[in-house]
């Protein structure tokens, strides 16, 4: 339509700028949408999963190059652009591009759901393992109570033996017998008293584990006995949180882990603080720390299970940190 070369050049530049401007905007929207759909982007991906995702993309690329090949052949054979002779070609190509993008998006969504299902299965496996651990804790509590009852039942006999040894002035045997009795008593009584036998056993075991690892374990935890909170749910929180804390103090000069709990009106708050050597990276989408293990798809479920328990009681978790410490706060709403 334009005969002057300068005007043709200006028109060409304007059209190209509009074309590439629209293309950049569309590409940005496409990437933004895929980025939003694909949540677990930081998880490791296997070779088979990579092939699955690339299969759809490869099909799209084959179609794209086929369209270009046919249009180039048409120009060479006829000297005209196919879209000038057949306007429907452009419409067909647009439809193909839309369908191609939809196919890629659907493939990403399906893959994301598969990964979510795998993640949920892993969480359920971890939860099942924690149930078994809790059963073991309960059996240990039963054993502890059985030992206490046995000691109480035999206390009269013990007193009688001690009295006889004292009367006969057998000091050495008396001291030996008292040491054995004291040892039996200490093994039958949990070192930490929380108001619940299950959490007593869990925290006592964690304290012994901390001593073995050289970690200063500080406990001011009290179980909410006057609420409907289940001891199993609290044990899930304690086991996961303390295990994560023990891993978090690695490399610290004076490692410590602090566990506390308090009631604030209708909220029961559990706080766990540990020292850190460097700040923990928080995932912007999930709001929880990223796992430092290489196999990200098989780890990082501890905080997810803690949040799941908190949400069961209409609560949630909160994470705060500074240069030297990391604090996890779990809120459970009670009646």
C-alpha cells in the first residue's frame, strides 16, 4: 500500500516492534502461568520424568518446524506467502499454537499432581512410622508404670533389708544395696515431668539423645491436660520439631535446643528454638524452610506434618530467625 521506500521501512519497523512487543508479553504471561502451576520446582527430577515433560514439548517443536517448512516450500514454489493466498493458514497456525500451549500446561499440571500424590504418600509413610514410634513410647510408659508398681510393691521388703543391714552394721553391703535401689528407681522414673506420660518419655529420650550429641537441651514444656488436645498429635509435633532442631545445630560451637509451651487464652503455643550457623532459606511458596538434603522429593515432610497437626486444631506454624537462632512456633486452638 505504501510506495515510498522510507515509509515502507518505517511501517516495517513499527509492525515488527508491535509484533515482538506482543510476543514478549504473551511469552511472559505463559512463563508466569507455568511458574504458578508448577509448585515443586526445586525438587530433583528423574530422567524418566524429564523425558515425560519433554515429550509434549518435542511434539510441539516438530509441529512448529513443520509449519515453517511448508510455508517456505510454498514461497519457493509460488513466489507468494501462503498466508496472503490462503488467509485461513494464519488462523490455523494460531489455533495450533493455542492447543500446543494448552498441551504443555496440561502436561505440567498432570506431572505436578503426580508429584503431589507421591509427596502425600511419603508423608503418610512418615506418619505411619511416627504412629509406630508413639506405640513404642506408650509401651515404654506401660513398662515404666509397671516398674514403679513393682518397686512400690517391694518397698516394704527393701526397707526391711536395709533395716537389717543397718542393724548388723554391714555398711558396705548397705551402701551397695542402696545404690542398686537408687539406680532401679531412677530408671523407672522419667527425668522430665510434663503432665503426660507419653510426652514425658519422648522428651526424656530426646534429652538423652542431646547429651550423647553434646547438645544443651533446655525443656520448659507442660502438656495441656485441661484441653482436648490428643497426646499423639503433640508427640508428632515434638518428634518432628526436635529432630529438625538437632539437625539444625550441626556445626554450631555451643549447640543448644530449647523447648517450651504456654497457654495464651484459647491458644496453646509450643516454641522450639535452636542455634544456627547460618540463616535458613525459606521457600516463598510454602513458607517453610527448604530441605538441605539432596533428595528433596523424599525429605522435608517434618514441618508439613507439624502444620497438618496445627491446622487440625485451627492453628498454624510461624517461623522466625536471626543470625544466631531459629524459632518454630506452633499454635493450637483449644476450647
